[in-house]
C-alpha cells in the first residue's frame, strides 16, 4: 500500500515537472464570431461556392451608383426593382444604352444579372450614374478590350465619370456667379 502511494506521488511529480519545463504558449486572442440560434444544415446537392461578382461605381453630379454583375439570366434590378418599372421611358432607354451595345458585341449582358444601388442627386443624374456603372461593369467582364473601345467610340461618358460639380454659392448674390440687382428709383 505504501509503495503504491509513493508511485502515485512520483507520477504526479513527473506530470508537474513536464508542465513546468514546457514553455507556455502565448495566450490566444479571442475572435468574435456570430453564432446563430440553430446551426445551418447544408442542403444536399447545392454547392457552397460563391458566384464571382464584379462591382463597379458610376458617378454623375451628386448621384452615386454601384453596379454588381453576377452570372444569371439577364435581369436588371435598380434598387431592388426591375428596370421595366423605371419611368420616364427616356431615362430607361438612356440606362439601357450600354447593354444594347454590349449585346451586339458579346453575350455577357444576356447571361448575367446586374443589380444597381443608386442614391443621391436627382432622376437624371441617377440615370446617368447607373448608365456609367453598368457600362463599367460590362467592360470589366468582357474578354479583351473590344467592348471598352466600342463604348469610347460611341460615348466616352459611359466609361469616364463626369468630374464637373455644382459651384458653391457665394455671398452678395443668389447663386454662385449671379449678383443681386441694384435699383435706383
């Protein structure tokens, strides 16, 4: 019995010596993770690979548009709504110009979905910003440089943002350059 107790002490001492002699590992940083209430189960047959998306930005006056292109069936969404519901029709046609040019040159526009988020500015500025963003994203997705050259030949503002901005108002007048009229009665 006494021999057994001494053997147990020796084993415990060996474990303590091993713990002391080994260098302590640096404390691991805690990484914040989001945990849902219930774990998600993978559906059988569905791939978890993400679709490759191309994102571009277009600007005009105060309007900013971000276009995202993913593989799909040719749908165009603007702020979550289909482009068919965009009014007036003149602005819709302006937005669709880069798509019509791209359909003649490549099949990219027919085989991809484009989603655009736009904010700021007025209707016309937003339409021109959307047009620019769509043109840039299609030119990026197209193989080679042919579509980019087509856009530059047709209209440079499809690919190059208009840098002009409204001049700020100055004192002594109602607008940036205009001055209040004098009246001598």
